[in-house]
C-alpha cells in the first residue's frame, strides 16, 4: 500500500484494538464457507427465484 494514502477509519480502528481485530477475523472465517456454499448452490435454484 502507498505510504501517502491514509487508512480508512474503520480499518485503523480495527488495527488499533486486538479485540476488534480478533472479532473481525472470526466473523470472516465463519462467514466465508457459508458464502461459498450459497454462491455454489444459488445457480441451481435460479429458475425458482
């Protein structure tokens, strides 16, 4: 990342607090498989949507 560009406020707040960083990591790890399965199964039900 370019050193001249500042970090987004939410990302800076997350990096400054270990609890927020851990919570973000857990949420991302928990939701990734759900989103992958949903994305793989969705085309099968496209005609019903």
